[in-house]
């Protein structure tokens, strides 16, 4: 009798479990969260008025209220803003105007898409230290900080990073036969960039001439006319090794 009763309870338990599975007695009352939809990213720079408002906002909460959702995303692959294009590839940099969400956070970023045998020419960032991460490929990189300092050079492969101190002249060369990419982060939303050669030749020609021990101003001016756009094509030895030149 007892065993029959226990068996009946077991059958009822199974039936109840099956019913609960097929016909839930407590259906969810909250609809599922809809999947996010893609929002077109800004195609133009932020206005000077918006930048001024963000810089002068009394609090971070007030600053965030001034921005649209899509202004918190920057598309390095497809952006037409912040692009520097040369024969050796391109760099894409955020700034206060093309990525206003960085304002007030002391951060900025540049991504370098460097072609085979390309070089990100020697340059400095007057207002920021840079940490440079190699996303793909391999780079020869180095910096020179100041007079009497030693040159620091590295071979950096994908997954490695290095630091370029604020104000140090530095460069990255892709000495390989395939494109490579680096990601550079800065501790200032307005790091600035000064390409060393073009800035130097932007000085008065006689000053440049004395610095190079060249007496002819015409020679100095001719040299200045042949400076490449950044990023440039690197050493001819790399081009020849990769079969890009005779």
C-alpha cells in the first residue's frame, strides 16, 4: 500500500514537472531588451562652439549631456577626419574636434596603417607621452630624448609595446614586405605632433643653412622642397628586397 502511494506521488511529480516545462505558469512580464541598432557616426568635426562648451562644462555629468551617443565612437578604419596620408601609408588621429568625447579625460589615440617598407617619419609630441602597441606586423622603432641622451631602439613584433617620452624624437619603420599597424595612446587629449624635418626646414633658410653647415640658401630651399609626406616610403634596400623596385 505504502509503495503504491509513493509510486503515485512520483508519477504526479513527473506530470507536474512536464506541465511546468511545456506550459509555464509564470511567463515573463518584461519584454526582452531589443538588440542595439547601428547609428551613423559623425561625418564632420565638432563645431568650435561645442568644443568650447565641453571645455567649460562645470562637471562631467554636464559634459556628457552635451554629446550625442554616436559621438562616443570613433571609426579609425573609415574616418575621413584626422587622416595624414603619404606614400608609405596613413595615420588616423583623434582630436578634440573629431572625437569630442575625449575632452576632459586626458586621453587621445593615433592608429598607423603603414605599408610595406613604410615609415612614420621622426616626430615629437610636445604635450604627451606615448605608449605604442603593435597590433600587426613588425616595426623598427626608436627615440632620442635630448642632448647627451643615448638613442633607444627596438624591434617590436605584434603584441609588444614601447613608450616614447613626452617631447622625444621618435619613429616607426615597417621594414617588412607586408602592411603593419600600430596603436598609439597618449596621456593628453591634445598631444600635438611636430614632424621633425618639415618643422626644421620651416625655419628661416639661413638658420637652417648654418645648422647644416650649408652656405647656399638656394640649396637649403631646394632640400626643403623634396621632403616627403608622412608616412613615407622607407629605405630603398627594403623596397628592393621586397621586389618593389629595380
